[in-house]
């Protein structure tokens, strides 16, 4: 009985992760749609700032996992 409960917990965690990813995808698509509608484009400085922020976040996540 204990083993099946563990499997159910792992499965529920997996489903939560999938739902979080789907939410992120929806938000990105929404932002893209709104941006295209407004015909706004990011400058190179804004793109670099986002990329640098992403790299910093990835490094922080790696440090947390260790």
C-alpha cells in the first residue's frame, strides 16, 4: 500500500509540473500576441538584459540544487 501511495504522490507532482509549464507557455503566447498586435519590438539592450537575467537565474538555480 505504501508503494502505491508514493507512486501517486510522484504522479501528482508530475501533473503539477506540467500545469506550471502550460501556464508559462500560455503567458508567453499571450505576451507575443499582444506585442504583435501593438507591433512593438524590443531593442537590443532589452534583449541583452533579458538574456543576462536568464543566465543569472540559471546559475542561481544550479547553486541551489548543489
